[in-house]
């Protein structure tokens, strides 16, 4: 009996997910992220365009929330009421209209105004959500779903320095581990790549670490598996994190691969 109930529960959850995706497809934003570099005391204005891509009229409510990236900092976020997180910018952003109707296949322009305070320093973040006013009940499952889409706001003081550091590099078995720490006052999105050179300067292996979404003061672990195609011997791994806007963080790791395919780090250099 318990297995039957569990199976039915999983089916219902799956159908609810499908319904949510279908409902979310009612609204489409032409811009998913607003990133602005502002001087303290500066005012900025702009527009966001939202589309109703269905043949039915939709009532839309616009509202603000704060967000934070959460461990393991792979892009997942948590949302909070406005002005409740340390890096909130909700009190400086106004937008209009906040409640409106979208006719079938209609596009509407939402205006926003940002008054960046003279005391601003570093980065401030939030999201402007657009939500279908009323919950809709799926005809197949009877589950009520609410569709919403959001535009992220990244507001950062002009020329904010990007300060990151690679720490605690070590060898564990056949892989190299470490962590990257964000010491700046803005969110960093480091994207890591690496290549491994032999003594002759030839590339023995290369790869990517992907992107991390790292809030100020946070760190995140990374690891790099050294593949079997790297034969025994001494190598240099060049690890580069692209921090955006031409900034990068580079670390060089000299290591030896032993007969047991274990790695021994010889030196770590900036």
C-alpha cells in the first residue's frame, strides 16, 4: 500500500511540474538580466518588455524580491521579501505599471527608475517578478499553479574591484582540489578552465570547471580530475578563472604523477 501511495505521489508531482512549465510559458520577458555599473548618486532609467504568448488574456502583477545565490553556488537562488538581505537594492528601484492586463499576444513595456544613493559601495541585487494574478487549476491534475517570470538586477558601483583568490590547493588521489574565495564587494561569476603541460611545453590535457556564482565573502571548492591519458611524469597545470570584463585569476600548479597514478604537488604559483 505504501508503495502504491508513493507511486501516486510521484506521478502527481511530475504532472504538477509539467503544468508549471506550461503555465510559465504564458509570459515571456525579452530581458532576463539588467546589469548596471553606476556612480554613487547616479539615477538610471530603463525598460523591460513582457509578452503574452498565448491566445488568452492574462492579468499580471509586478513585484520585487531580493535574492541570494546558495551553496554550492552553481546558480541556484533563494528569494526573500524586499529589503531583507544585506545586498538588497529594493529601496532604490521603482517600476510602473505594477498591475496590468495583457491581451492575447500583446507586448507591454515596463519602466523602471533607479536612484543609486551617494553612499553606495559595491554590489546590490534583486529580481523584478511578473506573475499571473490568479492561480490556474490544471484540468488534468486539479493542481493550482502560478506562473511567474523574473528579471534579475545587478547594480554595482562603477570600477568596483574584483578580488578573488585560489586557496588550499592539494592533491587527493588522482585529482587536484582547492577553493576559490571572493574577497570583493560584488558578486563574482568565475568561469574556470585549465590545461596541463609536460616538460616540453606540450598540452597533455585540458578542460573546464564551469561557472560559480559567488557572493562577496564566500568561497567554493573545486576539483580537477587528471585523466588517464596523462602519463607518468612531471607537469604544470595552468588554472584560469575568467572574472569578466577582462579580469582573470591565474594559478600554476607543478605536480608529479606517480606510478600508482597518485599526484604529488611540487609547487603552487600565482
